[in-house]
């Protein structure tokens, strides 16, 4: 048994003592932070070392000071939190880290024993389980959106009621129009006002404009990165592609993320030319699934070319009217609205990156991902690119059929 699993068993043995579990999780995060700081793997580019540390620190900081934190989902407009120096903790990241600690099974079983459906997304069940056991200290505010994930609203409503914490749900229309933009802008103005009341500080509009300006600079670098992604072999592990979600979503607009993308572009310029076969992932990457780790992490044969989730919005935001600009960003997200919008973005990315194959790992409980599988498969067929879809779980390792996955994955990779 390896060290992490031994540590996981120690945590599980103390689940009846939330304070002790908190200290153990904090110790684990602190140890991980210093380990990646001082023991640098030469196979990993400098920018990804920086991202690795930043992601661990972000989770650690949010957990350390819950009274200056807000719980959000991946698609919440956290520009307001960054401008007001409030630490966001997003469900998907926390649950991934708990799976990294090998305690997600205990947390999921706890959530289900308290009445949560076994078909609910495991990211949400893990987070709810930690809340039920009082491992997660309640924040001062919660914020989510109606878009993409049908689990967001019931999960956040449940947590808000349980902890007595203010919640704001931003309703995002499917279709873009001037009226839709004004509708969302009005809600964002209310969000800013509510944050001011809860945290006893006022949003400085100039700071918000600066955050949006930084976000626009960051997106320009993202587009520049994509220009090289079709020519270079760069991302060494699936975990780093998923870590990019910290930078492309919840923390975009921060100076740290801008610095990361500046480093990233310089690193990919110096990266070796593409070799082996490149794979583009749809939606999520199963970073804990053994077969995928064996074939893709630090592989010379198979290269991770990217994933569509990291590029769901690539345009500029109006810096003069950031409320309107962020409203447009939310409505025009490629995952929002009809699937044709998402398919168009996937096609655009594939034509730019030119992968050898496409893999969609259908995360159990994620209905919007599973529902679009055959439409995306048809797109891949039209483009003449081999496509594989597999069912499994990105958090709960018990739901992955390793034998079946290996058979289908090996056949697909041999075909390439």
C-alpha cells in the first residue's frame, strides 16, 4: 500500500472528528505544496510547475479562511470575487482533491446515506458528503448558475439551507439577445450588491475593470497557445489538462493566471515537435482511471492535445461595461444553449489542433455530456477522425470498469 492510501485510511479512521480531519487534509495539502515546490520533475515545463503550486495553494487558502470565501461552481462569474479579494472554492476542484486523497468513497457513501440519489454527479456527492460530516466549514456566500449542469441548483440550494448561508443563483438564458444580456446584467449587479452586504465591502468598479482587462490579456494568450497546440507535444499528464480549468475558469482575471499563461506560451514555443499520436478529449479527463494514466501520463506514444472544456469562451469581454461583458460571456459559453454551439466550438478546435483521435469519457451523472455523445461522434466521422467514448466516473473510482476500459482503449489506440 502506498503512502497516500495509508494517509487516506488515517483520515477515514478519524471521520467522527471533523477538526482532526481538517488538520489532516490541511497537512496533506501543505505537504503536497512543498513537495512540488522543492522536488521538481524535469519532465514538467516551468509553467505547469507554477500551475501545480497555484492550484494546491488556491484550495488550501479557500479552506483556511472560510469567512472570506464563497462556494461556487466551475462556471460561476468569479471575476467579482477576485475584484473583492474573496477566495472562491469550487465544488469540482475540492471533490477532485478529495478523490486524490482516496476518501471520495467515504464522502459519497455519506451523502447517499443522507438521502442523495446514487445518480447524482459524484463531484456533488463528494462535496455534500464533506459538508454533512462538517469537514467543510461553511462559507459566507454561495453562488452558482443555471447553465450546463443540472445538479448545480439543487446542490447549492440544499447546502445553502443546511448552513444558513446566502445563495445567489444566476439564471442564464439559452439564446443570445440584447434582452437576454440585460436580464443577466441586472442579476450580476444584484450579485455585486449582495456580496457587498455579506462581506461588508463595496465592489470597486475600477478593480472589476482591471480584472476584466487582465482576463482579456489572458484569453489573448490562450488563443496564441492554441496556435502552437497543433504542432507541439506539450501536456505531459491528464492532471495538468484538468488543472488548466483553474486558470481558464474560476481564477481567470487574476494576475497569477495571467503570469501562468505568459509562461505557458513561452514554454510551448520551446516544446518539441509533435510526435506519436495526439488525442483531443471531450469534456473531462479521467485523471484517476488506471488505464488512462498508464497510456497517457508521460507517454512518448500518445500525446494529450487538449480538451474542449478549457476553451468554452475565447472572445474579449467589454472592459468599459464589465457587467454587460460578463453577462455576454456567460450566455455565449459554448456549453450553454443548444448542442450545436458546442459542436461548432469542438470543430473549430479540432481543425486548429488537428488531433489523431478524439476521446469522450462520459462522466456518470453528467447528463449534458452523455446526451451529446452521438452528435459529437457524427462530427468526428465527418472530419474523418477516429472517435471513442467510454462510460465511467472522474471522481468515484469504484464506478470504473478497468477491464472493459482497457480492452476498448487498447483497441482504439492500436487502430490509431
